[in-house]
C-alpha cells in the first residue's frame, strides 16, 4: 500500500481543515488506517483510526469531538475532518495503514506510511 497525504495548511484557531490520504494497492480496502501527528521534538502521536469498513473508529482523547475519520474505499481515500483547531494541533500529520482488523494506537503497529502534510494553527 502506498499512501499520500494532502490538505494541510495554515488556519486560525477555531478553524477547520480536511486532510486526505490517497492510497494505492489492492489491499487498502481491507486495511486498518490511521492518522498520526508529529510536532518538532515530540513523539509521533496517535490521532484517529478506522477499520476497513469505516464503521469502527477511535480517536485520541485530545481529538474526540473535534475530528472525524472516514474512508471511501471506492476512491481508495481516507479523510480526517478537523474542527475547532487549536495551536497545539500544529504538527505534521501522517496517514498510515496496516493489515488486519484490529485498530492500532501505536505507530509501530503500522507498516505503511505516507509523507506528512503540515498543519499550522495560529492563535
């Protein structure tokens, strides 16, 4: 599976962004997918994950109620809608995929990664 994230940018606090992750590869439709983020000098941090059908999802506590992960398997694309953004959400956001049906919350559980897309939230 190859992944490419896009949609990042500069937004004011309280604003919204929708990130996209385009995937290639036949196994994408049965893969668990996730978004992580990493700020300079910090560990890679789990943001959200979705099972293969999009029905099962989970979020980091810091993002619950503010973001939604969704996927369109017909388009091989995963989305992350983020609302009420805060300056502390500023980071590079990366999409990831792994085989299997169990959601993963740790970066090491994922073996396919896209390049990051930068999200900067100004105060």
